[in-house]
C-alpha cells in the first residue's frame, strides 16, 4: 500500500525546492554580472566567474579592488584575475613590517580563512602562484625577496 505524506511535508518540500532554485538562479545571474563587469574593465577571469567563493561576495571583492591585481607592481594587473584568502599568508605577513601596516592584510588575518569580503583580495593567477610559493618558503625558514612584478 502506498505511503501517504502529509500535505505539510509536501508543502515544505516544494518550498525548499523553490528556494534552492531561486538561489541557483541568483548565483548564476551574479556570475554573469561578474563576467560582464570584468569585460567592461578590460579584465579576464581565471575561472570565468565560477570560482569557489559565493558569487555575491566575489563581485563585492572584485568591485572593491577595482578589477585589478592587489600587487602594485604586477605587469598584468587585469589578466586572469582570481580571489585569494589573505589569511593564507599569515607567516609572510608576520615577517613583513610593511605588510603588517596594511589594514586589509591585518583584517584578513583577523577574519581567518573565511569567505568574507574583508578576508579576500584580488590577485592575477601569476601573482597568486608567487604569493603561495613565497609563503611556503617563509614556512620553510627561507627569506624570499620582496614580491615585485616581473
């Protein structure tokens, strides 16, 4: 004999499905907005606007950072942009007196490795790779040269 479900359960299930669909639609629209704004600024995105961070947070970070790599000396500041968790570089920031004075880096460390606007910044793919390489060197006790554009 088929099992009957209460209309209350069915109503909740339909409502949950509707909410999931609406969220997916909003995320898709925001990802499209990221792609459109990047194009308007002459920037390219490493992931095409479909990275691991919530698109609404990502859009705010890209806008705050003016669609540019955070490395002031980056030779390609609008190419292959990606988001980076500032808190991932605690060792390097601890060793660099200039970095410790930057409010965004301090905020990122305080926030931790979370998907919040204040804990993220924009880097191009090349600078992102160099930052993580430098961080590994610092952890190994090496003293890498200051990061500059190439």
